[in-house]
C-alpha cells in the first residue's frame, strides 16, 4: 500500500509539473488542465483536511522522541494556514486559470 501511495504521489506531482509547463508556454489546454487540477485538489484538500490532520498527530505521537523536533511538531497554526490561506488560494487560482483558458483568445 505504501508503494502505491508513493507512485500515486509521483504521478500527481508529474501531472502538476506538466500542466504548469504547458500553462507557462501559453497553451490553453495547460491553463484549463491546471485550473481543473487546482479546483479538484483544493476541494479534496478541504474534505480530507481534518482526517489528514488527525492522522498526522497520531503519527507524531508514535515517532521516537529523538526524531521529534520543533520543525515536525503538529501545530494548530500550520493547520489554520493551510485551511484558510492555501486552500482558498488554490480555488481562486484554479478558477482564474479556467477563466483565462476559456475566455481569453490568443
């Protein structure tokens, strides 16, 4: 199962990179694809955020004490930043890219 998650993560990151490159080159397909990707990912992030957060807190408690640090400690501030800043930005940029790909003629 862990290998599947790793392959899936690499596939999602690769898709994001390819769509970003196409969007930078001015491709309407790249902009539309990147917009759809961001909207879907932000929606998924919103629905799964609490479960991911609770799982991360459980994993941190199981982490050996010598591997714990201030950098990997779960904090409510990080959760709030991701939910109230990054997720709405993903929706906004996704909607913007869809708008630009659909209405702007090159």
